[in-house]
C-alpha cells in the first residue's frame, strides 16, 4: 500500500480512493457489569494508484494494523533522521517505529564490489571500545564493520569485502600492515598522508611547553597554527614569530624543517622522483640529533615501499576521515547506541553517495 493511502486512512475519504462496503462489530463497555456490542459500517477504501485497500474508522482507533508498504515507507523516512523524530511526526509509538526500522532496514543495504578500499578504526566508546570499518574509496560507502581493532579483527573485516582489490589505504598501525599483507598480498598498500603530517604536528605541540617567551605573548592555538602551516601561507609578521621561536628551542626548529621537507617529498609526481626525494629525506633525518624526528624517520623507513606508493599515487584516506566525522554525528544524534549491531546498520545505510 502506498504511503499516501495509509495517511488518508486516518482522515476522510480522498478523491483518489474507491469506497467498498464493510461491516465491523466492535465492543463498547457502557457500565461496569454491562457489555454492549455495536455494529458500525466502516468505509473500506481502495487506492487507485497502488491497488491496496484500507479502512477508515472515524478516528476511534478500531483499526490498529498497518501494511508492509506503510512500514517500509516509515523506515525510509528514518534515513538521516532519528527514530524519535519520525515517531513524533506521524504520531506513532517510538518502540513501534524502532521495531519496523530494524526489521526492514537490513533489506535496504546495498552490496557492492570494490577495487580501492580504505580501512580505519573508530571509537564506540573513546578510550574503551573500538571498531574497524572498510570503506569503498570510490563511492564512500561502508562495506563492512566489525568490533575491535586488533589484527584478527582487521583481517576479519577485510575478508568480508568482495571484488578484485587493487589498492588498500590505511594508517601507519603495524596491525593494519600485517592484516593487509595476510589478506591481500598482491594489493598496493598506500599510507595516509594525514597521519604522517600529524606525527610532526603532535611533536610540535609537545615541544610547545619549552617556548616560555612565546607563551607569554601568544596563545597556544596561535603557536600551533603558525608551526603547522606552510611558510608561504604565513604573513610576514607570523614568519618573524616562527624564527624567534626557532631561536628559543632548537628541537622545534628541527621538527619544523623536517615537516616542510616531507611536504616537498610528497609533491613528487613519478615513482623515480618519489624514490629519490624519500631517500634523501631518510638519509638526512634517520640519525638526526632530534630524537622525535629520528623516530618518525625510522617509522617511515619500516614502510618505505608503502610510503613510495603514497607519494606518487593519487589515493588518500581523506574520505575515510570524513566518514569518521559523520559517524560521530550519527552517534551524537542517537544519544549513543547500546546495541553495536544497530549502530553498524545505521552507519552502512547512511554513508556513501
């Protein structure tokens, strides 16, 4: 039955319906000890557009059934909205709409094959419980989700993906590299540039406490912004501030130089150019006096092949990071989820384009 037909079942006859005879016997309790049975002629209507029939009970609440088409339409209305909001709009019990949604929503999941995928973790409860998801890098749709973030969980979620996987994009976690190598040994592994830059910006924020004079005159957010941005994006006054901070702390200077050098490496367009620039960067910073920079260089050296793929291939994990932000919004809109399976279902329905 179409959605409009179900809505008009609660109102008067509409011009697009056809009235059919129907006699329904209802029970009316007039007194405590007396039971009275009354026969009412309820109009039975047929929708001319979809062919389904329904009854109009004059608002007495005698007809308490719903059609499958109506329940599916209510389920569709829940996409992008909270169940409580839909229940209030149509005057339905929350538990009823919730039951309909989790009954019919799994049938609306789209199973698709992928060639390029992104894999990342997100927090179910930050600092306590995490889950791992795989996303189609071309459509942005989440293909599979499993709880936990260890290597066994990552391998399990990767095995759920169908298609000839050519490229896998992930962060620098060792469990990610091990799972990708175990499940897709022939696939190209690409690392996320965002996490690489984040290594340097986090190190700069930790060194900020040694900038005593800078913190006397500037806010911490301003210092972090100036040290994280490219020199050409700063004003002349901001560049002077950065030079003063470098004179105050040498480690801040080394981290800043290594960050801008790796940005130059990431601009390479060919494999030969990428190999040469990365080799020069590693040669300069692998045994650097600044321990933080040397540690980052060793991390990159351990994944040198994947890092070369990251430099010259046009793939990134940006679409996955945007999806993680959307996951946070969905959890906030639902005021949290006690059932992880319900959350995973909602995430798969509301991602992709």
